[in-house]
């Protein structure tokens, strides 16, 4: 059956969504710039792949401890207010990183950086489920698939622009300047929220700060095969194929391309993701979503293996491009499945549970990749991760046949 083609940016006709998406793009570019700066600063200070792995642990600890509370908050409290507070907090933590770097330069303690990363992640734990749930109030149901596609597109566009800009800013202005730019970028979302009008402030009095509310969310997730199977795919694919944290090692020691090349390596996968995102956002109704999802993740894993084996800078860019395209297609389909299946009063808790998987996978995966790279070398670590992705995805698709058969009906 032919897929129905629509305008790839149809969601942008809604003013509130347009404002929020524009602000989020600005903020996300700054955050991606900071991610590169943190990795480069830590590796420059320590020269250790193991230290890069600790970045992932610093980000994940707040997720595993506070995600349940964040999910209840997203379903109970006015989502707009939560996002406003989290953006301000993340701005403060970025300013702290800038101040520390400018004043101490080469004497910055990695422990202090890990602490500030952890605090930033803590704010992000509350921001993520709230923001993803808030989007449903900005567009009608008929434009939701397009809105999810554009969110991924915005995210990946930021990963294209952020690392590329960051590499040059680090080279010419220093790491501290990146942190300062990121702090200013949070104003994009803050001003957008101030300009958004005519949305209902969700305050759900039926949701309580209790184990019962948490249990309700967990029960829904684990009794819905499509939701928990896509969460498992989120976790295992990103856990095994988290090569991103090792890109400073590839840029500096394997491909010998320095900070400018590092920015291009970070950006390559996102160029692929943006390309795929534009394509998928043009499709009104996607059939055979389960099969497409599985195929996209397998493509992602295979491209990761080829990247780990590559010693050519240009081939590495191509393989990262393919990995990014596969990741974008799978991300859009997974998010659309979950958001449309989940009732609004449970959406925050569903996203919070999923956050443990989709943030836990990359952060623990970064730690695993860093630790394994310290033992076996970065290339072998990446190859092993890609193989793990292929095996885990194949196993899940066999064990949960309803995922393979999922067509995309609501």
C-alpha cells in the first residue's frame, strides 16, 4: 500500500508549536556544543578513555534515582512551569562550568566537571518527560506524527550544528566560551514559553505523590507489548552502540583530525539523521512500522561496526551518516508508537519510565564503551558494541512477534 505524502513541515503552521520548536532548537544547539566541550575537556585533562566513560555515569545516576518522581510531576503539575524552571537551572549549571573553566583553565578538577554534569542531568530528568508530554498540547492529533518527526529533526539538526560550531569555538576561543554560549541558549526556550498562549495548564488532581500513581504508570507500560518492546530496543541499541563518547579518541589518536575533525565526526551522524528525518516527516501514514523499526536499528548497528573498523576519516563520516539515518528512523517510529498509544494522563509517567531506557542505554553504554576501550582499545570496543546491537535487536524481534507485525494503527 502506497504511503500518503504530506508537507514535511505541516506542524509548523501551529503558532505555539512553532514558537516552542524554535526555542528548543536554539537551546539544543547550545547543549550539543557543551557535550562536545565536556568530552574534549575531560579527555584533554586526563588522557583517559575510562574518564570519558564516567561522563555517562554522571548523567545517568540522576535518571535512575529521580525518573519516577519526574514522571509523576509531569502528569500532576503544570508542564509549562516545570520546563521553565528546568531551563533556568540548566542555565545556572552551564554558567558554573564557564566560570570554573575561565578561572582555573588547566587546573579544573574532573570531579567538579562530573558534579556539574550530574546536576545538569538532574534538571534534565524533570525536563524530558515534561517537554515530550507538553508537545501534545501544541498540535492536534492529526499532526502528531509530523510533530514527532520534526522534533527528531530539530534534535539532529542541533547535533549537526552544535558539534561543528563547538569544535571551532574550542579551537579559537576556548572551552569556557562554549559553556557560556550554552548558558545563553536556554533563553530560547524561556522566551518561547513566555510567548506561548492559549494552552491549558494541566493540573491533574487524580495523580498523587504516591507509590500508587507510580505503580499505575509502570503497570500500563509493562502490560503493553509495543511500548515495553520499543523501550527494550531503545536500551540495548544505545547501550551497545554508544560510540559517540569515544569520538575524541578517534579524532585525536586514530584518525588524527583534532578538534575541528571531532566536530565533523559528531555532526556526520546527525546529517544522516536530518536527511532521514525530512524524508519520514513527509509521509502522512507509515505502514509496517514494526518491520521498518527493526530494519532501521539493524542498519544502525551494522554502520557502527563499519565505523569501528574504518581508518579513513572520510569513510568514517559516511558510516556515521548511515548510522544516524538508521537511528533517526527508529527514533521517530518508536516515539510516535508510544505517544499515540498512551493516554494523556499517563504520558508523563510513560516517558519517565522510557527515560530510564533511552537515557540509561546511552549513558551506561558510554561507560561500558569507555571502560572496554581502556581494556581493548577504542576500535574494538565500537565493533563489539555494534555486534551486540545486531544480536539484541534480532532477539527482541523474535521474542516479541507483535512488534514485527505492528502496522501503525492507533
